[in-house]
């Protein structure tokens, strides 16, 4: 699968999870959904940072976009770590809303800025290789998390 389509599929999954979280009936359901969101966002970010960003970091016009994306990843990781320690339901729900907003902004940035630049630079064959590498990276990280 084309690497950008692979990442877009993840983005679509996040949008679905976020809708579920926003429509959850109670905080326990939101916690359950948050745990899934956290695991999937972690895997997605690790794959992007291990495969996508290094593949294009030296290409003209990519350094600033990639640096911004890495900063956004770190902000989301920090927020998710903070959320795992929160005991106050109201704080958790406020932070969940912030996480969703941040993640959706990040997804929008990638899909409108980064992905078109990658698509213009890479061949279809390179995008297919990128997709395989991203999938392998996510599977490898998932295996590490399970161990």
C-alpha cells in the first residue's frame, strides 16, 4: 500500500476514535477509548518518526514541516502521559478534548502540507516501499509494547 494512503488510513481511524470519545456516555467509556487512542497514536508517531521523517528530512522544503510535526508529536505524547496520571474526571475530560483538537490539527497539517510535498517528490514505487516500511515499523513497535 502507498505509504501516504497507509498513514491516511490511520488518520481516518483516529477521526473515528475521536468521535467515539466525544460521544461516550460516561468517563469510564472515555478512559477505555483513550487507552486505544494512546496506543494507536504512539504507534503512528513512532512509525512516522522512524520511517517517514528520515526519508524526507534532507529534501528541500521539508525540514521546517518535519520539525513542526515532531514538536506536535512530543506535545501530544506529553499530554497523554499526563492524562494517564490524572485522577480528576473533569481534568481528564478537558485534556481529552485538547488532545483531540491537537491531533486533528496535526492530521490536517500533514494531509494538506506534508503529504502533497511527499507525493510530488516520491515515485509510486517509492511510496509503496514507504508503505511497507511504515507497516513493518508499526508491527515492530506493537510487538515491543506487548513484550
